[in-house]
C-alpha cells in the first residue's frame, strides 16, 4: 500500500507540468518595445521562466547571435538555441524535443498573426531556421 501510494504520488508529480522543467529563457529587448514585453508575458503564461534584459545595443545582439538576416525585435536564448522574435511555443517545443543541429529558429520582422503581436491563426505563421554563414534560412515549421 505504501509503495502504491508513493507510485501514485510520483505519477501525479509527473503529470503536473512543473516537473517537466522548461529551460530558463534569457531574453534581450529594447526597453521601449511593447510587443517584446507582451511576448515575455506570453512565454510566462505558457510556463517558461523568463529573465528579460533591456538592452540599448540590440543591433550588436543580433550580430552576436547571427540573426541579422532573420531579425525581429527581441532575441531569446532557450536551451542552447537562439529563438528570435515572436516564435509560438509550439515551435519552441518542437525545437527542444527534436534538438536539430541548427543555431535556432526565428519569426522574422513582427507579423500580426504571431504571439505578442496579434491573434494567431493556426497554419499561417512560418518559422524559419537561423542560417549559418553563407546559408539561406529554411522553413522550420508552420504554426
Ligand atoms: Cu515585437
């Protein structure tokens, strides 16, 4: 009985999302970026712990993380990947589960159908890979 109870408790623990620890998100943004702040809120609503830093040198950040050709407003670091712009959590989950050999993923610019920008319409938002030097961005997923 004791063993069974412990087992049940373990199952309950595993079923609660907090046990599947999502990686900490480090996010760089401009202090005056409203949609960046909305995106931070969106990530937190979906269980991510986000440390957001206001930076005045976002251009340098884009260069540092190789996202100048697929740049958006904010730049985030999640589980060893760069996640640029208003990327839906569904794509972030695919990235973290599939662990592809890429630098990261991006939703370039600020599309109005992306989280933190406006209303998402499933199947309409293209997420791109962050290209290595000399390569073109590829489609990572459509969310
Ligand atoms: Cu934005």
